[in-house]
C-alpha cells in the first residue's frame, strides 16, 4: 500500500502545472478555500473534519488526505478523527469504507495508531 503523505505531495506537485497555466483560477480558488476554512462560528479543525467526511464519502483522495493533514495540524485527536469516520459511514453506508482506508493509513503514518 502506498504512503499516503507521499502520494499527496506528488499530487500537489503535479497539480502545480495546472495552477501555473491558470493562475487566476487558482488564486480565486485559494481565496475561497482560505475563507471557508478560517475560524468562525466553527473552528478550522471542525471544518477540516467535515471536509474529511465529505472526502471519504466521495472517495476523493486529495480532499480526504489534505484535509486530514490540516485537521491533525489544527489539533484533531485520534478520537475525533475516528468519530468523524464513524459518522460518515453511518450516513453513507459501507461504501464509505472504501474512502476511509486512506484515513486509517495516514493515521498510521502520523503515529496515531
């Protein structure tokens, strides 16, 4: 099984090709992301955990892994991450397990298991 952190780094490095070709699109996207994940009524950690849930449900590796790293950086605990995955599975059914494995693998890599 591949290293999730390394996979994400490679994805982001490759995506920069698009960013360089379409800088105005990326700049607007980045403004939206920055505003959406800033602390407000909900904290950044909670917002990133919500994004992890959506990434797991949608089987979106970049979303799942990038927001998981951000949630961990924002102070998300092992218990919070596992509860996030549990809620996602309860709402999405067992198909969410296909996306959840990325979370579990990255948690191993981050020393949370």
